[in-house]
C-alpha cells in the first residue's frame, strides 16, 4: 500500500523548517519511498557535471534537492497562508483533503 501524504504534485507549499524556511513553491515531484518532495525554487544545490553528450560543456548546475515532507505546509487558496490538512468524505462518499484554516475542500 502506498503512503498517503498531505501534499501532492502541483500543490503550492510553504517551507516551515530548514535552510529554505519561509520560501514558497510548487511541488514538482513527491518521492514516497523517502518521504520527500522536490519543490520549485527551494533547497537549491550546486551539482558538478562532467561533460557528456547531454551537456558538452559540463560545469556547475543549480538544481532543486528533495525536502522532507514534514517541513512542508500547503498554502490555503482562500487565505494565501499555510494551513494544516484534514481528510473527510464529501457528498459522493469520496475521501477529500480540506483546509483546517478555512474549512474549504482542496481540489
């Protein structure tokens, strides 16, 4: 069975701990096996790249490194502030995520 996380790919999140604390970004990928997510513009590292067919010049590349899921909070679309997430059944009986701050369902 796969793990259930409070964030998904495409969500806008706030980083509440670590070196990138206070930054916001969009989730590009969720790595379930390691409980981590890659967030756009957050936790930037320098990767030394040897010249190869893809990049003949090589050099130092800047790229996003994974951030632990526990250090991320979803941004509430209504208030624009970080919020905790809950799960409840909607009218169809499906389990959906909702914002604890505004009580609104998250699409």
